[in-house]
C-alpha cells in the first residue's frame, strides 16, 4: 500500500514509502539524485505517514540512489530517530547505493537510545528482506524514552 511519494519535478528523483502488508514492514525506496532538502522531506514524510501503523520494521532501499547520500547523520540521530522510535520503529535494514556499494550512513546511537534499535547494512534488497523476516521472530525491543524519560519532545511539524 502506497503511503506517500515525493518526486522532484526538476530531475524526477523520488522517495516512496509503502507498507507491505504481506511482509509486515515499511519500505522506503529512494531513486535518483536526492539532495539534502529532498532527503529531509522524505525522512519527515516517513514520520508523518507511518505513525498510525506502529510498524517496527523498515527496509530503507538506496540501491537506485545516485550521487552523495543525505549528509546529516547528526539530524537523523538527534531528531528523526527519536521520533521514529516513538512511532514503534525497532529494526532497520538499510540497502546501500548500487553504484558505490557504500553509504556514509554512520549512526551512533546516543546512550539513552542504545538497545532500542537494530540497524543492519546490506548490498541487496533480497538479503535485507531475509534479515527483516528473521527479526519478526525476535522480541521487539522496548520503546526508548527521550532524555527526560518521556519520549521525543518535538512534533513532526517542528522538524
């Protein structure tokens, strides 16, 4: 089920977010050259559209991405991730760019979020999918609280 799609009219690059009911996970697919503003809009779109699902599994597929990836690991760590955790995210399968076989995705979880999320990096979607399926047989980690113990203190609109 398509939840949201963002397409850049200038170059056709896009980000789509789908809920795959048969697999019980969310799939974010990035295609083309995604600049920092598009990447942030796509990440915020995830938060706005995934909220009602409380889905612990995300396959983030960058295989069709071109050029440098979103360089704001700090924003992802400190702003996006706490909100995604509050929405129920616990397992992320991240597929790297096909043209580079690498990403600059290097998230270091803040101490208060450690143990709340499992992130694995993959070269291809089938291997990432197999890992997410295996995670569905594991207990879902407990929700992480924010620094004050009450969860994130910003709304999606403030991101």
